C-alpha cells in the first residue's frame, strides 16, 4: 500500500488490553503467543515521517516497546493526542526517557484543552512537555506536514473525554487517523471523503459496544467516505487471528485490510 511522501508506521494496532493477555484464550490470544505472529498487538498508535519531520500520534503505555519498531529516528518534532484515556496518553512519562535518548529536553504536545488538563492532573504537569491546546478544524503545520483535528465520538463521557481524529496531509497525499470512535459527525465525514488512506477503529468483530465500532459499522463508514484504501486498527480479542481476519475483511471489501504492529505504509 502506497502513501507517497508520507511514511506511516503502525506502532500498535490493539485495544487498551494488549494481545495476548493473561487469562485470555480466544483464538486471537492463542495465535498471538506464537513467535512472530501478527495477532500480537500493543495499544494503538502511529508514527509519521514526512519532509524531514517526525510526528507521533498518541503516547501509549506500550511506547517503550513500540519505539523498537523505529529505525534511524533522531528526533520527535511533535505529538498529537486523540483523547485522555490511558491507552492514548498513559506513556507520557516513558516518553521522557525516549526524548532523553534522542537528546531532546522537551516536546510539543497538541491536544484539546480538556485532554491537556487531565494529563497534567494525572502526571503532575510534566515539565518536559510544551502543551499546545487545539480545537477541531484548526490546522497545525509541522514543516510540509499539515495536521487537522476532527471531532469524533468515542465515549459517553464527552465532556471529560472529548476525542479527536486527525487528517494528516502534505501537498500530495492525505491520511485520516481515527483510532477510537463509535460515531462520526456529518461535518467530519465530509472532511474524510476520498482520503488516500483511512486508518479506522474496529475494536469489535461482531459484538456491539457504546464505545467502539465493529466490523460491520467500520465497513459501512468506509462505504460512506470512499477512501482509496482503509486499514482497521484497535483490533480486539474477539477478532479471529490475523491471517483469517484479513481474509474475512477482503472478501467483503478488497480496499480494506487489517493493520498489524510494525506495518509500514510508504
């Protein structure tokens, strides 16, 4: 899959509880215990390289392990947080150790004001972070890379945990990243249309929940916004093992696949 000019590395493609996990014996968990299995998943996050700039989307509790997937990275220029759940920002203090190894003293972190307030409260206002409040519709320029937050609905507690998806683009390509979502408002759907790549939450396979899409709902959204390609992320333990999951999904829509930890889109 080709996203020219923007390199996307999937650092994690799993739910809040990584796969495999203790006391989990679903087919996905069992397959994930095999060495090299693509069913093995850490918490969902992506890393973008574009025009000499490096941008991290969400800082998971698994960030230290995930960092091993990256090679020859000598700087992080910015971090964007989707929401204030621990699987999206719980690795903030671990990030400090990574920055130290890179020789960086501080980092710009972009998020909504409510998300920033919660991070500061939990982590006692980490002094190595330069927080930058953003709102949906505001564009942030990281050299040639443009990042715009769009409103999505992930949790019933919208006031305390507002959630963003992100449109990430340069002059050639456009990627949409929505890692935690149940519903997308109409205004955001319009902005998502005809993207070169849509990365979309499908934590559930068949089960219905108030917080995440299942496969049927994710495929319906793909049909609405018609991206050139779509990759499902946040894949939960209810899903079949990775190889079977890809076969099932592509039998329904050949433009849709299932992401895995370490997958790279160029």
